[in-house]
């Protein structure tokens, strides 16, 4: 067993990965401190890792700074000297900027053998481009979007879809374990494709949950009692666990942004997220298309930062409620 471990460490060094990951030794850079990113970064910091953080809005990183993180003024500064850099930003355009900008981007300063992990829900084609650019600079990149909402981020119970080199994904295990459960999905871009498929599933579940909750309320049943009972049957889902109570409470604060759900469904409907070629969705997705349309209607009538559980308001409007 010892010889196998030694061989694996030697193989990592030969392939250009950093030394074995350990708290107090491995230097971590973090970019993006929204609802999800701040919670995830906080768990890395609490586990004993040195953390350097860049946030476009510095006030969003104030709690991390109070806990011991170093705040810097650019993505390049967060990557300088880091062994692993995580990004958790909003849109593919944000990813391109913070990673590929030749002056201020992560890859402009990430040391040879360093690893970039992008947790943003982004486009598979961009993930492939970043992986190629990283290798050209002697670095590695893993696209690793997550699912589990704000609760999963706080509790370290996220599902992580990892696309990239198997050895790099395995090497990152000590950090993955802090955040949730990572699964290697295949070559670069496959993590992002998996997340898009996840969002198609979430959209369908959320639409069904919204219609059911309105139906129950309309016929005079107790929504909370219904939710308690239905969780014991075949309709039970992670979507119900995360957002069912919030729908009942009319709590539409963002824990999973509707803006980002629209973005993710748009990638599924408008771009080929599998083969690497642009030019239309690889499949006809009527449920995803309907959910996106309804979500866009909600965004047009409510505040921009509404959570995806606010989809029920579109169903209510259709029903004159």
C-alpha cells in the first residue's frame, strides 16, 4: 500500500500537479463571494487552509476577511502564488474575464502546476477552452459546477460535477470533501454539461411543485401538511426539500437565482452542450423551454434577485391569483 501511495505522489509530481494537499501548506485562491461562493470559501478557510480572496464587491468578503482571509484587488492577485484557485462567479462572460484576461485573469499569474477549479455554472465550450489554455501554460483546469443550493453550500453537502483530468480530480479530493461529494464526469466540459442536465431536472421538478402547491391551496388543503405527506412518496425530491417550505412561507429570497436558472436553461436550449460544436440544442426540450419562458415572465414582473422558488408566482398569475 505504501509503495502505491508513493507511486501516486511521484506520478502527480511528474505530471505537474502541486504537492499533496494539506491544511496550513496548500495555498488557495478564491474568486466570487455571492451566496454560494462565500459559504464555500468559508468552509475552506475554517478547515485550516490559507485563503486569498478577490470579490468585485469587497463588502461581500468582509466576513471572510474577519475570519482570516487575505483580500486582494484582482483575480490575478488571488492566483499569484496559489496552488489551487476556485472561481464561483455569475455568468460565462464573468468566467472568461476572471480567468482568461491576459492582464488581470487567473491564468496570467497561476504558477506552473497550479490548478484552476471553476464552480460557476458556465458553458461547456468555454470550459474546454479554459482547459486548453491552462495546459498551454503548464497548469490544469477542472470545470466543477455544483448543485445543492445555499443549504448545501453551508453544510458541505453539495453535489459536484467534475470535468477534466481524472488524476487532477483525484488529487483535489481533500478540498472536495470539505464542500460535498465530487464525481468525475469525463473530459473537460463534461462537468458543465452535467450541470445543465441537472438544471433541466430541477426546472421540471420546480414547475411540478409550483403547480401542486397552487392546486392544494385552491382546493382548501393544508399546504404544509400536504408537503409533509408527499415527501414520503414517489414525488419526493431535492427540489421539494430545498424550496417547498420557502414557497409556503412566500420566501422568495434568492438561494438559487432565477436569473441563473434562465441562463442555464438557455444554454441547454440554444447551444450544443455536448459535442463542442455550436448551432442549436442537441435535443428538443419542451419542459425546459416552458420553465424558462415562465421564469423570464417572473423576472419581468419582480425584483431581479428573486429565487427560483418564485416560479409559483407565474403559475398564480396565469390562474388569476
